[in-house]
């Protein structure tokens, strides 16, 4: 599947299914944005995958 340059937003991207989806989609060429509550782990993964991480805030 060619997803070259397609923007993808993944919630809960720090681990588990979110991390797995991020890795598969990034390998297919997607531009990854990871959304999660803590930011340390998603930031590290985003750097690894060439994407970005955004911290969610609950109100």
C-alpha cells in the first residue's frame, strides 16, 4: 500500500496498537502525528518515525 505523504493522526500512539499502527503506516510512507496524554514516549517514537507528537489535554 502506498501512503506516501498521506497525513495520519493516531490517538494513543505511545504503545500497543497505536504504536504498531504508527510503525506500519510510517513504513508505507504516511506522515505520522501521534496524540497521547503523556508526551515522553510518543515524542521518542515520532522522532524515530520522522513524525510529530502532540500532547492531549483533558478538561
